[in-house]
């Protein structure tokens, strides 16, 4: 079962990255057959029997109490996001109902909020990384994403990253951006493992992308709350932008992502120029397709 495999792969990958020295254990004599901690060493650190921990690592996590899960998380030196991921995997194994993934509907007041920030790129995404809504500057910043979007569904960042070669040009730090995207999907798959659209997305990417399969196998998880992202735009060049991702209350997991330039930086000037072009485009409907195609008025 997929759930058992998720538990096994996650715990084994976390166990492999902690050395006995980091855990405060003697390395022991002889050649070690595994990287990182052995199962029995994790069991000692967590205060459980080796057989019990082995059962959990094999996927039998449904009966584990939160105290046991916390002890294992401490033994494996998990961070807060990884701890929550382990708890989510246990909830999923118990078949407890979890809140469903947010739908594709964005409340009208949320769109108005986006539009009220004309000087900052802002967008709404769900846990599946669908871009559900954006303001004009956000759409202009992500022009290449929307230019390559096809099909009845909304644009999806994971599909763009792993199925469009131009994503490597748009994101100079593509590998880090792709790692973050996969880590967010990993966390989402533990929270809502039976969401059909999420399962279909992961299946599609696993079939079509070798890079996605390799990154999925690492079982890393991330909350992706804030950081810095470099974006190369065809008209205004490279922008180094800070981003913040805030969960919207009462929307079942929708996030608003905003991008902010450092005051006085070249990115601030570039974003102001992009905003000016975007305002011109909106004032001239006949030019509405140019920016999405990677050009701007007067820059064909």
C-alpha cells in the first residue's frame, strides 16, 4: 500500500541522515552496513523495543500513540515540519477524516485583496500547487508559466517545473525550487492521501519526469513559508525577490504568496518597470496577449 511505503521510505530516509555521533551514541566497532542509525539504535533512543520500531518503520503506524511518535521524531532529530508529517502519516493510516484539500474556488473578496496590491506580485495556490488566482503583476511575473499552460485546469507550478524545459530558464535555481515543490506535495499527500486530483498529479509527474521521480524518492517535506527566489523574466531580466506564503483562514489550506523586492535593489526597479508595462497592457486590451507570450507593448 502507498501509505505503508510512504511511512517506510520517510523513516528510513530520516534514519539514514543521522550518525551515531550526532545522536550521542558510540559508533561501535566493525563496518556498518547502513548509513546513519540502525533500527535498534533508533529504538533505544525512542525508548521502545527494536521489534516495535521495526513494525512502525514497515508501515504499521496506525496504533502508535502520539507520545511514541514524538519519541521517534526526537530520536531522528526531525524538525517541526517533519514531525507534523509523521503525525499526518499516522492519522492517514488510522483512516481518520481530515479536512479536504481546498477546491479551485477562490472567494471574491480574496481576489479583490489581490487586486488591491498592484505594486506587488501576489497569487493564491492550494496544496496541489494550482495557481488559483493572481493579480495583474503576479500574472506578468509568471508570464511563462501561463504561456505554457494547456488544458481545462488552472495552471500548476509542479507541472510547469517538471514538464516545461523553459522552467530552467525562468528559475536560475531550478533544482532548489523543484525540491521545494516536491517537498510541499509530499506534505500534502500525507495530510490528504486520498484526494483524487492530488493522486492523479503525482502519478502524472512520476510517469512523465525522471527528475520528479528522483526527488519524490527522497521523501523530504517542507512548509515553504518564506525565502528568496530568483526569477529570470524575458523583458526585465533577473529579479531576486523575497516571498511570503500565508495561509488564508477559513479556506481549507489556500495560501497567498506575495513577492517583495529589497528596497533600493535592482529588482525593485525591474518590478516597477514590469508593473508599468502591465498597467499599459491592461489599458490597451488589443495588446492583452503580448505579455503572456513573453513580450510587452513596444517590445515585440
